[in-house]
């Protein structure tokens, strides 16, 4: 089978047994990953779920909508997916499950599946990109963690260093997962990287919250209980120098995971640019180990105890690296452990519309309040009345009756208006 053979992208609403495809979230060399949901009668249409997925969902909402992650491998990676399901099946057992490790999706108890179905795994028929038919094709169904990845978090900080308190907390939580995998589950992850560490819930906005990490992607894992010979996987940037070629049961040991965590921790404290990305090879075109500069040079503000721990974790000699349990213990003793580890998440996409609507309401209320205040404190105006006319009457000391030949007008009761002051003179009687 050709390694270039792939399964084409699946459209919105494509049903895989009882699961329904919603949106793609990742595509890599091993396959594609989608957000999906457990299909049930009476649910909102798939088109309506797209808008909800763009909001800041909580784990409670994820459970209410029956959301999950659907991992569909390329044909050449089907065996890796089956192996991953075996590892996660063991890790989902009540005695082995851990809150820092991803779990298989569990169907609610009120939904009955076909008898004999294995949790977290379903099979269907797909068409490949060459027109062939892939029957009995496996798909992995996982829990959906809504907070994004640590890699997304680093991008939000423009690949610069995170606050030391937050970096220490994230590294400690990853170390908790590795300690459980190494000592209880007897599994080596072999692919610890920022993109394989997810946040269980979105970080708070505008009030910051503590990150809660979950380790995912066990396609490259090995176990003393289940060994296999297969092609080496994992990202070269975080791969331990002793990991070369094809792995076998002889290569199952825990120091490679500590080295990978050390590189991630180095990036969180000093910035991603502090770790060189260039690939240096030897004469046989194999990657050659290039030691990193001391962390104290890249981040002089950090304590000597913290820098010493990180450099011990990325020691080129596997035997010199501490175990995950020792990493946890030493992290609890560094001064940065007492610093604030809360982070503020990205601004929700719908928040600007809410702020705009609230601002418009506030402007209207402010205008109404200003008008009310002006009216409340202004003195009342007097009622509108005509301006009275003031007449001055000058009494006469005596009346002299003189004969006249011209008739005079009769007296009137309305005073005559004159300029500033008017004098009312009685008319002579008509004889």
C-alpha cells in the first residue's frame, strides 16, 4: 500500500456509524482529526453546531452536546491507530485512569450501541483519494478538550517566554502525567511536544485562571506490556538524541520523555526562538545532537535552581536525567513555584458585539440621565402672561370750561396708550 494514499476530507454532517463529522481541527502525516458529536434523534442540525463551536465552550457544554474528537488515520497509519487504542483502553481503566491523560470517549449510559463494540473505536467504509474502497476502516473516538494546545498558548505570546509561574505549573502537570505513565501504566509516550499537550478548559477572560493540562496522542508510544517494532515517530525538535532509527522493545525506557519535557520547558521559560530549529546531520545524514546554551544565559532573571533542573532534564546522557517524580519534587522547591500561574485567555470572538451593544445602551441611558438632571435642577419658569401696561394719571386742580365751536368725542373707559408714560386728560363735556 502506498504511503501517499490518504482519505479525502470528510464533509460536514458525514456519519460514521453513530458519530457525525462537524469541523476539521488538525491534519498531519498520520491522518486527520475532526470535532464530531454522538448523533441522536432530535438534535440541532449540524450547521447550527458550527456557530456554537466558535464560542467559548465549557466541559459541561461539551458533555451536553455529546461532542468528541474523531481521529481518522491515513491507510499507512492504521496500525498505529490500533496500537494507540490499545494503550488508551488500558489508560481508561478505573485503576489506571489519570486526570492529566486523555481518555477515550464514553457513550452515555442511556444510549445502546451494537453488542461487542469497543469503547472509543468504530469501523466504517471510506473511499481513498485514488477511488479505492477502504473497508472495515478504524476510527478513534476521544474526549474533546476545549482549551486548545500549549502550542496555541505559545503563539499567543508570540513565541516569547511565558510568565515563570505559569511555565512551572504547566511543566509540573506534564510531569505528573509522565510519572503516572512510567510507573503505573508502564508506557513511554515518545512524543511529548507543545501540540500534544491540551488545556482542559479555556483560560479566563478578562479574569485570568490556572491552566489545566492533558497529555494526548499515543501513536508513538511503547509499553513493557505491549511492545512493537515500527517506524520511529515523534517531532525531531523534541526528540532525545539517543532515539535514532527503528525502535524495538530494547528502546523502551523513560529518559526520552524527560528530555522532550525539558525542551518544552526550556521553550516556555526562554521563548521558542531560544531553541534552534536548524537540522544538523552527520556524514550518514543522521540528525546530530547540538547542545543548547545554558538556560541562565537566555533567561537570567530565573533562579539557579530552576535553570539547573531544566539543564539536567536535557542532559545528552540518558542516565543523568531525573525521573518524572524527581522533576515534580524539584519543581516544588524552586522559588518560581510561588509566583502567580494564572493566565488570561484570548478575547472571545462574540465579545466585541456584546461590548458594542452594551456601549450603545450605556450612551442612551447616559443621555436620558443628563436630560433628567438638567430638568431636575433648573428653576421653574413663570407662566406666560402678557406684559401689563402702566398708565400714569395726572389729576387736574381745576377744570376750566371753555366754549368751543368744535364737537368733542365722548369719554371712553379704555385708557389711551402713549409712549413711556401717558396722561389721561378728561374730555370737555359736550354742552
